[in-house]
C-alpha cells in the first residue's frame, strides 16, 4: 500500500461514495464534500474521515483532490467557482477529475490548475456503480507523465486498470470511444433479445448459448438477464448516457468522425426518456422496442 495521504473527495454520488470509501479503507485521511450535506454525513458514518462545508475547505492543504460530479458545469462550479477547490489547493497537489466531461473542459481546468501550481488529470472511469463498489473500475487518464505516476497509487485504491492515454484531454476522448462502443452493443443486445421474444424462443437459453460464442460481451454477461426481466436499476442512468453521447457526437463533428449508429442510438435513448426512463439504466433500450410492439 502507498503511504497515507491527505485527500479530498468531492461528489458522493453512486460512483463517488464508494470510491472515496476505498481511499479511506486504504488508510488515507479523507475529507469529503457533497452538495447534499446529509449524503456526506452518511459517508462519514460509514467510513470516518471529515466533512467539509465547501470544496475550498475540503481541498485546503490536501495532497490530492479527487472529484466525480455530474457534468462540465458541475466541474467548473466545484473547481473554479465561488468557494471552488482550486482557490485553496497547495502548490504541487494533484487535481484528479473522474467526471465524464468534454475535452475542452479538461483543457480549461488544466490551465486553471497550472496557474496555481497544481497538476490536473482528466481521469474518467468505466465499470459503473458495481465497479466502483468492488474497487474494479477502469480509469483512462489524460495528464503529464509525472502527475500520472504520482496519482496511480491513489487511483488503484478503486481501480483494476489505470492507463495514461496521453496529455490532458486524452482520457475524455478515450471515454467517448467507450460510450460509442457501449451504445451500439446495447442496441444490438436489445434487438437480439426482442427478436428472441417475438420468435418464441426460450430467451434465457438462447442468450446463454450465444454468450459462449462470438456474441459474448460484458453487457451480455451482466445485463441480459435483467433486461429479459424488465429490471433497469443496475447502474448508469439514461440521462447521464445522453449527456455522454451528446459530448461524443459533438466531438465527432469537430474531428470529422462518422458516428451514425451512435447518433441513432442517442435518439432511441430520447425515446426511452419519453417513456419515463430518465433514471433507468442504459440497458433499458429494449423497453423502446417493447413499447413499439405494444402500440401496434
């Protein structure tokens, strides 16, 4: 284990709560901030540590500040807004952003951090709530190499894989690739299950057999059974997926990449939102197909 550090963790949502917990269990002195104070107090009861009233108070004199919040605006607020973390961070500290954001936001935060002598890392994660709880996330990082090397022992407290993808912004670009791939996989899995249902197959048996062949994927192994049962409370919400896909689609336009399937699946997720599925997990794409069938 790395020697104990003083760490602030900002954002205690479904991901941040267990991530901060892993840092505390590893022996680090952790101070947390969350906009809903009751959530921070619950974390303190579970893991000890300290609760701060503002991001700046949480970040003061810490070796590293980690954050996992909602979107670009949330990152700006907790980093450079009134009472933002950057205002009290010491020179030489690390600022590690696990939020999925735009590449432009990552570069902007890096500029602000560098002006204060702070090293910034964009470090979005994949693996969902289960991965966070099990300490088995995949983390893709954009950063200078020396900052990455310093941050790895801390990130490994909740990650099974940590890799530097390039300079600041490269982590977010890699996460966009991740979301593009997931969107297509989940639509394909939804269509396969729906087809099996309509064709009168034993659906669990059909999925079980094809999961032993070329159709196998993490989504199939971890989501097919719950999709068949119509259960969609197992991780990353549709609202957040649409946010991520929007970033990916906009970035694709700027770099000249063609992502027609991603654009189509994004409209399908909009249909899921129209069914009331804002907080359903991303595997709920199948409900759109079932709803279309019911309306025939």
